[in-house]
C-alpha cells in the first residue's frame, strides 16, 4: 500500500503532498534511530529542565530499531511510514492478534491495536517549542492514526481500535479523537486503555 | 484506503494534535546513560569509514563500473555516491546504504555500521575494518594484494 495524502506545512499553513505506505523496511528504522533520536534526546533534556514539567519518557525512546527488523515479517504486525520528499516524517506499528476489545458492548472481539505511533520530533510542536525551533509539518500523527482506523474498517475489524495512551496523550485520544477511556491497565504501567467502537471510528473519520 | 480529503477536517485535526503528545505503548523511568552515549559514539569511526569507502571503491572497480553506472545499477543518487567516495565525513542516507548492500550482496546492517549509521558493537568487525583500511589504497587499478584483501574482507562480512 502506498498512497498520496496531504499534511500541512507548519510554516506556510499550506497543505503539501506526502506518501503513506506500509512497505516499511530496515532503512526506515535506521533513519529514525540516526536522525530522530538526537533531536528527541535534546528536546527531552530541554523539557525536563522546564518547571512543572514532569518528564515521562515513552518506551520507544529506548527501542533498538535494528532489532525491530524481525517484526517486519510478522503477519499480525504492520508498520506504516509517512514520508515527504523521501524523508520519513512519522511511523506507526499496529498489531491485530495480541489484544482484544475491553469495552462491555464489544468485549473479546478482535481489534487493531496501536503499539507505537510517532511523528518525527521536528513535527511535534511541544518538542520544537522546548528547543526554540520551528515545527516542520502538522497532522502527521493524525494521518497515521487515520490509517489505523481505516485498516480496522477494511480488514473486518469494523473500526474497532485500542491503545495504551501515555499520560500526556490522553487528551488527544479521549477529548480530541473521541475514544472511550476504558480503564487503567495494571499490566501495562497503569496506562489508560482507550478504545474505539465502530460508531466512534466512523465519527472520527467524518470529523464529528 | 479512503483518506479524508477535506481541508477543514485536516486543519482541525492538526490543531488537536498540536495541543498534545500522541505517544502510546509504555513508559521508561529514565533515559539510560548508555542510550545517550549511543547517539554520538561510534568507536574507531575513522577506520571504519575509511574501510567503508575503500570497500565501495574496490567493489565498483572489481566490477569495472563507473560511479554513474553503479548509481544506476543500485538505484541510488549519483551525487550522494560521489560524496561517499570523495568525502569520508559525508553521512549517507540509510536507503542508499541499503540499496548498495543489495547490489553488492553484503549484509545491510554491517554496511550501515561501517558507514557510521549504526554503533559498531562487534570488536571483530572493527579489527577487520582497520586491517582492510590499512591494506587497500585508493588507486585506479586493483592490485593483486588489494584484490586479496577485498576478497578476504567481503568473506568476513558475509560469514559473521
């Protein structure tokens, strides 16, 4: 799968073409490790020095991406990449076997689980703000999230989607995207399990 | 996939995303000092980069290819290839190394390590790279000694 979609140039505010694809390969992983990591580290340091800013570090900051190569061959795992002019701007990993629905009305049914979703650090407004640098692109995470919802619809999961939100992301998934906060997961560092039903997924895609 | 093409939808979603982080999955309690070191430290970087450039030059000359022909056959940017061979401080893109590894039938991870894109943890690879860099010279014709060194190094890279 490789499709042209639009994201927003943060400096001009104009939509620009980008590509979203699922043929993610080792070079993409290396690119995230070699080019994203130094920027993330610098931003994390800057953020940790700001007052009232409890630093919560996402687990994937620590991933050795070269070891993720084996997962590219797993049928139940899919990696999506989003690139502009050949440069990787975001990446997402979804799984379709390891988790199932927890909401009472759809409990136990299979779903698409987002295990990892991230925009390149130069596209994250809060990180660039901490570094005093301009944001490059907007809506990269939005497009990846949209791809996960569409995958759920197209592969027979009817829009059912789940994820463990980090504390700093709960507002995005619950208030902005309309997911249901089901409960804290004691087996997952007490992170909040959020879930989409079919109807919620349809509303999200329609912009309601 | 039917992505939403409405500009207002995209703008609204972008505004929402900008107000938050979007991370999922799990937390770690601190940034590991070793992880921080990984960012910049590549041991013996000069020797391995030299080995990488010489390996590329010799592999090309063994096949009697010009830079332009190698760029075409391996589907990489000619300008980048020129910079790789002429400027050892130049950092190639992961895609280029991946393409070159496929064309030269070498392990991509090791080639990326030699090119300075990954940390080299394998002491044997470091040592072999230093030896190879010392035994090869960037001259026009491949000498029998260089040919032997090249063959030995390629064998080492593929064996481990």
